[in-house]
């Protein structure tokens, strides 16, 4: 309600992004409710999870750290260095030879790749997919870009794991590498909304953005994230 206002740089449903005076974090710091700009959250695969705002006691040995770009556009949480996508392992075949910039957004429903990266992932996954899967051409859900029909009706993502491999995002910071694994359950879904009522799975949707991959959406369940 009220007059139209230009969009502000806040992420997600609570406005957890940086770089805006109206974000939740900025307001809490202004009121001295927290002292550090740190957010910790994890969405459980089985339902539930946690959200912690402010400083958090953690074990550095169990967390993979990557330097963030403090000048990222729109206040998004974005690594300082672009990453490379590998298929199957962190040293497996390169999906793309060109590094890709990444934006972490806890509030988006999907993971979005750039159009070029999306096509390359589709090509890599299809080339390594079991012959019992076929591409679905009649899709009732317009939010799905690419679907496959399997040899049976799958009920859980766990049943798909033997047929798909993980996608690895590797950030090379010179003196060390930071690795994020996207297991099949983090980039596939199952739906009945295709012709014939078969279940299917699909990789992330294409992004309208030409240069940045939007990652760490609600699909990245079971991952502990601590942007700061």
C-alpha cells in the first residue's frame, strides 16, 4: 500500500541482505541488539531448521570459508572470486571453462543459472544420464524448463541418487580452494505434473540474468550457511 517506491537491496523474506538501511540486520545493529553482521541458517531436509542472527560460536574446522565481495551489487552475498563448475567430483569434468559469479540468496525458491551455464549443465547431465531416462515433452507445469521421465515412478529424491551425480562449485582463491557440493537432492525435484502422470526431475531453471548464478535457495537444504 502507499505510493510506489524503487526496489531496495534486501534479500529473502526477512530482508537479510547487506547494504540497505531498511534490512533486518541494519535495524538490529542500529538498535544495538546485535554487534556483528553475521547470519547463520540451515533448512533441514526433514522439515524445520534454524536461523541465528548475530555472532555465532562455531567450529572453523567443520566449515568451508570463502571470501565475500563487500561491493557486490544490490547488497547480495557474493563470493569475491568467481567459481568453476565440475561434474561428479571437485576435480571432475568441467561443465564450463569460464568462471561464473555467484550470488547467495536464502529467500528464492529456485536456484538460477545463467542461460549459457544452464545449457552446459543440461548437456553434461544428459550425456551422463542412464539410458532408461527419457526427456519429457509434455509438461503441464510452466515453472519447469527441463524434465525427464524415469523407468518407474519415483517417490523420493533418494531414489534418484544412483542415476545422477553431484555438481561441484570450486572457488580458487590462490592459496586455497573452497568447494561447495550440490548433491542431486539439491538440484533436482520430483513432480507428477507431466503428461501421463509420471514422476520426473529437473535441474535448476534458467536465469534471465546473463552473468550471475543465483545459488543457495530453499533447494539447498541440509546446508549450514553463515554469510557475514
